[in-house]
C-alpha cells in the first residue's frame, strides 16, 4: 500500500471535514473521495477514524501555516494577515459557503474519549499564532503583545469564517480583515 494513497486519504479527510464535519464524514466517504483502495484505510489507520482525523488536522494546520509563513518572510504583518485570510475567502466562495475550517470542525466535535484531537487542533492553532507572532515581532511589536495580537488574529479570522458561512457572504471576513490590518499597522507604528 503506497504512502501516496495514505496522503490522499489524509487530504480527503481534511477536505470532507471542512464541509461535513467530523461526525458527518465516514471512512467510506474518505475512500470514495480519495480514490484509495477500500482495504487501505484500515491498513494505514489501524487506530481508526480518530487517527485519520488527527493526521488530517496536522495536514490542514501545516498547509495553512506554510502560506502564512511564506507571506511573513516579506516582513509585512499585514501581508501575513492577507495570506491567512485570502485562502479562507477562496474556500468560502468556491464552496458556496459550505466549507469552513476542518480544524474547527474536528475541535467542536472532539470528545473526551479522543483528547488527541483537541491536542492536534491546539497545536495547529499554536503554530499559526507562533508564525504570526514572529512576523509581528520582526516588525517591531514587543513579544508579549505580538503573541496576544497573533492569537486575536487567529480567533477573529476563525470566527469570521463561521459568520460568513451563516450569512453566506464574505463581508464578515472582509470587515475583520480591515480591522485586523488597521490594528497591525497601529501596533507596528
């Protein structure tokens, strides 16, 4: 069984969690979406759906963080905010507001019997915050404030994506981005 089919299943799970949530996504859905052989899911994920979800959360977290990090390399925190939000905007519009954050979906639905899912989600959010805080710090924001501001950016953008889905409109995200960029500009003075 190839690692390619394993990677396809992880990507498919992340994609499906965005639209259907954790509970609404079954192994058969992941197999159908990924095109992987039917028996391969139990071969690659012997611990079951929780293991697949944990890896999908890690994948989604790293995928988005790589975009933030690439934008942060230019040293402009506003550009990092734009990179973080542009992807969400595209996902929302392209999915006709059916898709949200797969990490949020798994977090909201994780239970006490699968604490590793909450830990994986927290690690993904922490990574985004660290990347944004580093960018803010490099632009002159004091470390403690950079960390708080980074956390607010992540929380505001995640909240805005939920509002966009509810309203079926990108205006909440656009409004949040405008305010975040003004705040970042003020903080970097």
